[in-house]
């Protein structure tokens, strides 16, 4: 199976602090590091580490950060042939504060904003050769919706992780194969009228809602609402845990797993990813996930 990610590529400027600062507050920082990130690139790396043949589609600037991010993807076994280097925008940057087992993130989109319809048209033939396309909300939303339509027309399954939170039009919800918001994103997309359980029952085996330390839930076709509890972890940094979950879920669904098995696997992979600093450094290999699951997949 060949998997594609169309999404963001960032360098993460990450600082640790004892806690997340309050509005107007200045706090002393711990360590400041520059590490590979971007929800798109993170998901591609998670997928490749788990053994999937993965290609990254997106844009970086013609700068040192862009070169480093492409090199990092290549080093992780991700195909970078379709990444466009743009002259008129810098590589995306995320400013991240890590504290109290949580984080805050501000993203400066830069070249990620150049992932537009014209770019998609230029890589369309290649993209349509993939077996599954994985998307997030860190490139222009118009592009995300354009790709969902395109993939639906060509019967290519899609996974849409609607992060950062933004509304998703009803026709796009109908067309994506899997929609994977967290609770906050689900609230924004669907409104507050329905409970999580009611929402899941409305979209069986399509809607997957992640709930942080409480795990991940979906509704099976049988009507059973399934919650896979989070695996306990020695948390160092939760940045990229959602990306690991999405990447791992996509890999296992593409490999033919059912929802329950794919979510158990993805949950384990995500929890392992929190045990190291940075979005990508803790992302596990398939062997590591297997071991953490006690040898069972
Ligand atoms: O999901 C984590 C990612 O969000 C970070 O790597 C950062 O780049 C932001 O895009």
C-alpha cells in the first residue's frame, strides 16, 4: 500500500517551562530546541516509521530550514519528490511551549500557505496513484476540500484530521472516509447540541474522536460505541501525539485492520510518542508498538 500525506512542513521552535504562561506573564524558559514538525510532516514520519511506503506532498521555503526538513523526511524514509520549494515564502515555523505535560502552539504558515489548487493540479497525477490520502488543517482549507473532492471522485480513501480546529462543510464530512477530530475540534465542527456518543452514532466507522488521556472513541457498524483507553506513559512531551495516532491509524486501516484493532494500535503508538521530547523523536517503529502491546497486534 502506498500512502500520501498532503500537509504542512514546519520547523518547531520548542521551549520547555515549568508551566504554560498565563496571559501577560513572563516565565523563565528551560531548554530551547529546533526540531522537525508540522502536522503533515509528523504524520508522514509516523507512517514511514511504522513501515508504510509514504510520500509527503507540500511546500517549503528556499531556505536552510526547508532543506533540513526535507533531509529529515528523507532520513525517515519518506518520499519527498513532490515537495515544492517556493522562492517567495519561508518554511513554516511553529512556536511551541511545553509544560505541565501539555503544550501551546502558534504556527506561522509561510510556505504551507502555498499548498494551493495550482500546486495540487501540478502533482495530481502522482497523488491519484496512492491508495490513501491523509490530510490536516495546516494548509489552506480550500486545498483540503479540493483534495477530498478529487479523491472521492477517484474512489481513493481519505483521512481528515481537522487540526487546527476549523469548520468542515457537510459535503466534505460526507466525502471523507475517516474524520478524526479531538473533542474541541468536534465541538466546533458539529456544534454543542449533541453528546460525543450521539455524534459517534451519527457517523459509524467514519468519525473517530480523540480524548487525550481518556483515549479514543468511535462507533462500530454494529452500533457499539467503542472507547479504547489511553495507555499509561511516562510523559515527556505530548507534541505530535495526535499526529502519531493519525499516522498509525491510517497505516493500519490501509493494511486492512478493523477499527478496533487499528485504534488500539494507534493509541499505543501515540502514547509511546509522548515519552520523548519533540514531535517526531518519540514516534515508534512497528517493532516498538508490537512490543508495547505485548507482542500482539
Ligand atoms: O501537532 C503538532 C505540530 O503542530 C507541531 O509539530 C507543530 O509544527 C504544529 O504544526
